């Protein structure tokens, strides 16, 4: 099996090392192509106005090929698929992100978007996130847990060959994890906010805050929602697809019927 690994926290992120170790537990050829520096919340951005640089790093983690890329997470996957890898991988893994990618956050996430890019190339893909924003995180044992999940997802019956999953791990000790739960994305209305402040030079600036988001999550009770699963210490596994066309709007077709440009 050929496994491509990337992330959005950058090449030096401990979550990337954990996912790399998980892939080595599965076996096969492992390739790491990741941003040279943090690219969080880059969503599905790609580089179009300047060159993308890539350089191979010394072998420090076994015999894994590691390439640092100057672009976004999606740049990494695209470059690997089109130029860097001689053969298309059998699996794309993205993460393990430091911080959850739940609800509407998936649309901003570079981690999830990188996995979705693999999905767009027709390759089964999994995004992994640890739903903790604490600066001190214990990454120990997550490689073993991720490897078990990957093996289960590979072995599962899928409706299509290019499947895509968003996996979030609860921020608790391994022995406190309640289990695994198949979930839906939290459909909550976004609650982002900004605090206006004044810079020393007198200019106004705005600082993003997430208090409203967290409060709304606490009000959710449906156990099949990803945020609730994490709150109840379950591993959240959300099947995804990036076909965004919505053909369930028959009234629009009628409204456009007699339109003449």
C-alpha cells in the first residue's frame, strides 16, 4: 500500500509525526508531503500567482520520504499527485490536526480540505484531528489509535471507491474514550465574532473570538452530531463527499423557465 500523508500544522507538527507512525504501523510505502510552515484555516486554497517550492528533508523517521512544500495543504496533495509521486497513492491521510474540525469548521479547515483534495483525485482519504486547543497536548498512543481506525475504515464496505472521512478524536486520556460513533456534521449557524480594538498607532483592528460557537455547541443534544460525540468522549467519524450541487430546488427551474437574456 502507498500512503500519502499531509497536514496544515506544518512539517514540524507532532500530530504529523503521530500520523506518520500510524501509517508505518499499517505497512507499505509512506510518503510525507506537507507545508514547510503552518497553514491552518487555509481551506481549499491553492497557489496560482507565484511558484511553489519543494525540498526533500533528511531521513529522520525511518525510511519515510519527507518533502516540505512552500504552499498550502491542497498544494501539497496536488503537487504529490501530479509531480512528486511516480505512482498515485492508495490512501491519503491528513493530520493529526491540533484542534477539532467539527461542524462548519470543516469548510475552513486545511486538514479536511487536503483530504478532500485526495478524494477529488479519486483516492480514499481520511482527515484526522485531535479536538483540543490546549497548548500542552499528550500525543502518546495516538499513532496506535489512528492505525486501528485506518485499518477498520479500509476494511469497511463503501458505496464508492474514493471515500472520504473526517475523524475527530476526543481530548481525553485513551482509557476514558467512550468508543467510536458515526456522526453527521453539526448544522449549527456559525457564531463567530470579532472584538474591535485600537492599535498603538490609533488604527482599529478586529480580533476573532469563538465564544458564541462554543456556547452553541454546548446546547446541542443530538448524539449523532459530531460535536456532541466529542463532548461525550466518543471518536467522531463523519463520512463526507464534496459534490456540492443541490438539485432539490424545483421551484428555481420553474422560475427560470421563461428567462430571456
